[in-house]
């Protein structure tokens, strides 16, 4: 049996209203980031992912320098965030 949740127009416009067109997910758990990428792609949000903090910082810097920074950054608090602070050293 498949559970389907009816989305309202308001819910469908949420990401547009909050100006979220592109995001990055930084998580070392493949199940987590693949599910987030799948769901957000269905919502029309371009979603990149990184499996470690160093890659996430590199991707964030690259997009910022290209003039198209991420609108939303979703981090694994326990593992990835600590690495990001170490790699970025306050430079993001």
C-alpha cells in the first residue's frame, strides 16, 4: 500500500516563496542524502550533495565564487559540521 499526501498549492509554492532554488546536503549517510535529493528534486529544488565536510566547503566556495551560492545548506550536525569549521576556518 502506498501512502500519498495531497499537497496544497500553498505547500507547492513554499520553496519559491522562500527563494530556495538550489541547495546542498552534506551528510555521510547515503540513505539520508539520497532521500533528501529525491524529495527536493520532486519539489523543483536543485539539490547537490557532499559526503564529507571538505567537499562541502569546496562546493560552497565554488558556487559562491561563480555568483550562484546555495540558497539552503543542510548539514549533518555531528560529523560534517565540525569538519566544515575546521576546513573553512571562518571563510564561508
